[in-house]
């Protein structure tokens, strides 16, 4: 990571949206933390250890919240866990037409009930829902008119009425 050309990193990170310099800095800081604590986060050791031990080790890295630790377990350690943050929760609750968009536990239960417990399915769902939340299903002024999930979304009509000009 640290040997990668800055120009190449900026190009790749630029594909993910604006603020690429800040994102590259965040990536470097995070990779530096992983490098400094690599004995705690050795992927092979994480695979052999229990889920509780993995979570305990990740908790020592204080800059990660619960959903970031769950994403690390899902993507790096191959654990079948559902990382639900506020963004994913918002999308799930809107799709189901439920009012409390920040209810992570409810969103996690709904996702777990609707998805087969499979590592690849959880990874794809997590990536898709987080991307959708950050680019389409925004907190304010969501893009319901162009949303690919609109036919299944129970909240789309009421959201569009709320955010459309009178």
C-alpha cells in the first residue's frame, strides 16, 4: 500500500466519488494501523479463532465502530456476519416501509430473515446496500425517481411527496 504510486491511488479512489485526497489519507492511516497491529489481525489466525475473540481483537482498534468491525470480519476473516450501519438500516427500513430508519437491530433481523446465511450473499448485499445508501437512498432528498429498487420500496411514494417541490 505504501509503495503504491500516489497517482495510481488517486485515480482508483477517484472512481469512488469526491474527496479523493482525504479518502487516500484515511486508507493510508487505516493500513498503517493494520500494519502496526498485524499480529492481532493475521487473517489465518482470525479464521482459526472464534468470532468473539476476533471481535475482541478488533475492539482494540478504537477508530473502528461496531459495523466497521463487522465488515472486517465479513470481508477479511470470512465470517458470516451482517454489518448494519445507519446507511444500510435506512435503506432496509425504507424498503420495508417502516418508520424508524435508524433501527439497526430491526434492519439486521429483517436482512437476516430475507437472505440465505451465505458468506458471498452477505458480502454482495453489504456492498450493494451501502453503495445504494450513499448514492441513491440519501437521508435528505433521496433519488427515488431513478432508484432501481423503487418497485419494491414501500416508502418511495411518501418520500418523493415529502421531497418534491410543492
